C-alpha cells in the first residue's frame, strides 16, 4: 500500500544518534549526541550507526517520501554565501571536541590512525561513489583524495528552500551526518552542486541509497525538488521500489 505523507512540522521524524536535543543559545547551535562516532573501532566500523546510515525502522519507503516533497522551480542564487548561510566548514556542532570532517572520516573509514582523540591521519575508504578502495593519508598533497560530500549540495539546498530556514537550521543541515559521506575527492569535484537530474554516482549499485538519502534530507529540512530532479530520482527508485528512507 502506498503511504501518504503529510508534513506537520519541520524536522518531523528526526530520530537516532544525530539529534537528541537542539539548543540555540546566543546564536550558537549545539547538538547533544550519544557519541557513536567516537566509539566505533576499526573492527565494527562497517556496522551502521543508528540514525545516521540505517534505513527507517518503520519501513518508510523512499518513493513515498519523494511523493511527499513539493515540486517547484529553483529559487534565485542571489545573496548566496556558503560561510554566511551555512556556517564555517567544518564546525564542532555536537560539541564532542572534534570537527565534523574528522567525525565523518572516523565513521566512514576503517583501520583509522588517529592523532589525539579526533584527527584522522590515515585510514581505508571503500568509496561509495566509485566502488574503489582509497588508502587515505592526511597531508597537504593527499588530504583532498578523500572529501566530505554534502549529499544534498548546499547550493542546491539554498535553491530549493534553505533560504526559508533559520541560520541554526542551515548549520544543522550542513553538518547533519545523514547528509555527509566520505567519498573520492575527484568524483566529488565532478558532482559540484549538481542534483540527481545532473549527476549520479558512477557506482550504479549505490544510486538507490544515494537518492534515498537525498529525499530523506530534503524531507527532514522542508526542502523541495525541481521537476527534473524528482523525475530523475523516481527513475532510480523504480529499479529498487523497496528502498527505504532514512527518517
């Protein structure tokens, strides 16, 4: 049976490790989490983190979430500034002492070598976008080999509703682990700010999860899709109708 969705409020359905509480004090946003990103060892790094990389436990289908998203044209880019609109990259929004980039590297890489509690010096990434294995080493000439991608690009988010969010909500979107993946750097550069209508991962086996994350992020933050974007996502999900959302 097709599930009908109705948004009752922004951030409806947020659950799991990412957001246990949100406090906005003096213009700063703080997230209280359970520390899952810090406690995972190399041995269990492939185990999904609840709320971050596991599909919805209630069986919500990505195709139904897509159907719930408004379809509109792009808003103008006028006034867009990444730092001003979405905060400095990368911040420590969950106040765990580590910035978001290192949190995501620690989550997505295996065999990590750390400096102190936070800084990931080396590790192995099985890149979801290409399927290739990357041996990451931190350094001025090597760090960009692995980049942290916003699954819903921030420019795309700005053009599809983020202009209507508060500053705190935009900071949350930019640092939400659901919207972040460690990926092959050159492939991420090729994607740029593209949506599903203009770019999909070369690794076809990952496309269903990729677009499911996109619709889940857009639903979580009250964003919309363009008609071309919706149609492209629908074509992917047609090949995997049982793909669950990430709510």
